[in-house]
């Protein structure tokens, strides 16, 4: 969303929703905000029963060669900050209402249900959906949901998984709470019941082969039209393929510490008294999510035939004002003066992160030390060793403490360390030069939406652009994410920056003198590990688009460079001509961003390599680009495999795609209790006759409305 159509709100009336809240100087807003929450009073949650619970596999039901998990998805309550529980009646339960995963019969915790898998050891998941009939967040039935308007739908998508299409947890492979009615919705894709249990009965279980190198993935909901709500409510957690021998040989020790970043708004009845009329049984401190399409905040089509805007209504993007790391509001963690490995995940709905490590001001606790209005960089070394696609070909230095004493100078890429939604950098941070007794803050200053931004989405102490002022040491604040307390102790972590040469092979590339950036080196391909892959000669030409829906609201669409019916290039998911992929091949995709936003494009099924980004003229685009300059190659920390790629406005992003077959034999043999095996053949999609995946923007509000297309492999 560009700054020209995302102006700072001056006056907004909520109409029939009855919402009118005052900000500075008597201005009225319909977008709520959280109450002040003191920062850095709660410890960072690690992995464990009292933090982020991991699941224990069942290796008996289907044999030692399969890790079997029975998972339940429930609504529950958990205290995310003690102040959020204030304002309740004596009979009200404590904690913020959330969705989340747990083992069958297990205790639910935010981000719980994390799975640690082993390379080559398949995982099988059985999901029991216990979600309530009515959603805990505002539900809009007007956006595309062609098979059902049920509010209890859920699907499990292994984000980044190389999995059979019928186990991908795509938008139409949802199940509902059986107590609320028929449990399965597969009307557009046919039956997903292809895996049999050990008694020969058909199931809707998921099958993950795990034939990928070490990497952090995550699994989250993907049911069509409700993903943005389910994921924001908490239906998301980690999935780590961990090769212990490899990681130890690289000097990395254990799997590292996850840092899962989210932004939220917590309901304050003093700010939005009408929310309880929208959400059943909402309590102070529960999650708040927008339910009005504000015409002063987002552009509306001038078409006279536009339908009335529903209430609740979907919105173009959501940006919270309060930051959580590992499910805790503004946590702290104690670190010694040595190296630590962190596995980051940007799990925000739409907020990009531009991260750096800065010093906390000893005179203003909880806030960064400033010099001429800018935060002082902490003297830390930061090296990135992996992405969501696994280890990089070589470590990428992000920050260095070289130079003036006590300063940390950012290196490439620029901006210093940009993490889009769904990206998962694997980094090593060296605190050895930070004096003991000082604190370091993880700091974010990315505009939201990225890159233009709007001032009312950037909450920090001293800002005069947000509806209310933030006080020192408290939220709302979107810049100070967490605190590292550096102590003097004998180093024991013993993490080293590894030599990564040859650990994860990549496609051979060379400089592209004509377009700029890189191109596939087809001459070197026969000598590479990918010699068996056929390079397809046809390049797919695709577009990212924005227009208006029937209600006059902004809508994002994917398309090709061929004009669409009704104008523009974008087409909705249902009825779109699928993009195609052939197993055992390498493709080149050119993707032209015709919008004013950056989009984190996520590919199901395959990983890609970024070859280049080249600016072009978006005005009067006819499908044939008019380039403005030569392109540039990937940043140093995106030279390996990726499955979520940043695509900037007015830029053609070129990626090389490796189409691997996740189930080469086309079946799974399941051991039977009475002896023998039951052969389970992978079906094809009745819509397309192939294996139907999707690719989409991972700004969840964009994905839902309607920036997603089918991707058919064969």
C-alpha cells in the first residue's frame, strides 16, 4: 500500500459498528491500540513444557521408521503479560484467548506443538480440530471461500516442506470440528483421504517425507478465507529438520534458540467499547483484530456500483502495536559474552522487520541509547549461516564490530537485516565485546507497509505520529522487540561460525551481462549435483497486481503478462489458469511487481534461487517491460535456496526454480496390524489432473484476498 493511499488518519467514523475512540488533539480513530505494557519483565520462553512444548513421536503405531503425531487444535487461554489480565471480573478466566496446537491430551501453550524431525525419517500427523463454532476474531464471509463459510475450518500446512500435494494442507484441504457438523471440506480438490491407518481405514492424515537438509520450517493453518485469522490467533508453530551429526561437525552444537516474532493488538474496552458486540465472550486483554474497512485509512473504489462494505470486513493489511518474541510480550534473556545461534522466524501477518542490535540507554531503561536521534549500534558481530532453504553456500557477515571502539557497523545487505514475513534467517551473534552488565536490544525500524510506510504503524517512545504517546519503558512499541542482558560468565556455548562450502549444493550461476544480476550457468550444470535436471526453455512471465473488489475494497491478485478479462493482469484464485511445474526440471520465472508494496512471495513444493532484481517502468505496462536500469544479483544472505522471496515495487524479480518430486514412487506403504502393508497411492486433483499446490504472497491479508494461484506439478 503506497503512502499516497495510506495517509495518516485524521477523522474516522465507525458508523454502525459504534466505534469512536479519541487519540491526540481530539482526533478520532477506528483502529484500536493496546494499553501500555511494561517491557522486559518476562523471560524469553525456550523449548520445554513451561515454555514452547515440543512433541514426542509415537514410533509404535506405524513402526520405528515413522514418527507419528496425534495433534489437537484448540482454543485456550494463556497469560502473555500480567497487565493484560487486569480489568477482569472475579469470575473471568485469566490469560489471552488463543488458538494453538498440542499433543493429544497435552497442555496448550502459545507456539506449542513444535516438532523436531530427522532427515529421511517420515513424519505422519493426525489432526483433531476442536476449534469453536464461532471464531474468536472478526470473521468476514464476503471474501473468496467457495466451499464453505464455516468458522471452525483449519488445515495444517508445513511451510517449506517438500511434501505430497494431498498432504500440503492447501487452502481447500481443511477439516472442521466434528462436533459442529460434517468434518471435511475438499469440494474443489477431491478427497484428501489417501493415507490408510494400520487397520486399512482411510484417514486425512498428513505425510512428510523429510528428504531435505537441516532447516527451520513451520506449520500453520492454511484454510481458505480464514488463514489470516487462525494464524494470528496462534495456529502456528515450528518444525525443525535437525541433522545432529552434521550440525555438530560444523561446530554449531545444538539446534540454536528460536526467536519467533509477532505483532499483536490487545483489546482495551476503554479504546474500543464496541468490540464485545463483534466478538462473543471477548475479555479485556484478548486479541484485537480490525473489523472495519476505514475509508480514511485505505483507498476505496469510486465505482458507483460497489456493494456495501460488510461489517466485519477484511482489511488490506494488519499491523499490530505490541511485539512478542516466542509468545511473550517484550521478553528478556540473559546471555554470556560469547557466540549464540538464533533461528529467527517473522510470524507477523504483514509487518516486515529491519533488524539490528543496539545498546540500551542506562538512563532511560527499556529504550535505545540515541546519538543525534539514532540508536547506537551494539558492538556485536552478526553472521547469517542459513535461510528458510537451509544453509547458505558461505556465511554472510551482516554486522561487524570492527572500526571505532564500541560501535557495530552494518555491512551488506542494505537495509542492514531485512526479514520479510515467513522468512527464517539462521544467525550467529557474538556478544563477546559487549561489556558485562550492559543490555542489548533487538531493534526494528522497518516501515509498515514496506517500503513506503505510514507513521501511525510505527510505535516508539518519542513518536508524535501515533494516536497516543508511548511512555519510556512501555509499549505500544514496534521498535524494541526484546532485551539481551549481557553477564560475565565462563563461556560454555562454544558455537563457531561454520565453514559451509559444499554443505548444501546450489545451482551453478554466472554473471548476466545483458540483464544484470546472475543467470543459470547451463554449461556447468552437467558437472553439478543437478545434472539430471532438465532446464526448460520457456520462462514464465508473471505479475503482482492490485485493484478493487465488488465492495470497492483493495484486493491483490496474481496474474501473467497477458491482459485479464475486465482489465489489468490479475485474476482470482478460483478460475485462474494454474502455473505449471514439471518434476525433474529447472524453470526460470520473471515476476513483475506492479503494486506499490513489497511482497514476500512464497512457493509451495519447491525452493528457488534469486538470480536478480531489475527495475522497470510500471506506468502503462503492457506486458512487455520497459527496464530503467540493469538488474542486481541477490544479497549475500540470500545466495542459497529460498522459498519466500522479497519482491520490491516496480521491480522484476527473476528466480530459478528446482522442481523436485516429494514422492517419486507415487505411493506410501503403511504397515498393517494383521501383517503386510496397505499401498496408498497418491491421487491427482480432479480440478487439474495434476498435483495441485499454490504460490502466494505471505502477507496473510493479501493471500486471502486474493493473491494466491494454483500451481500444478506433474
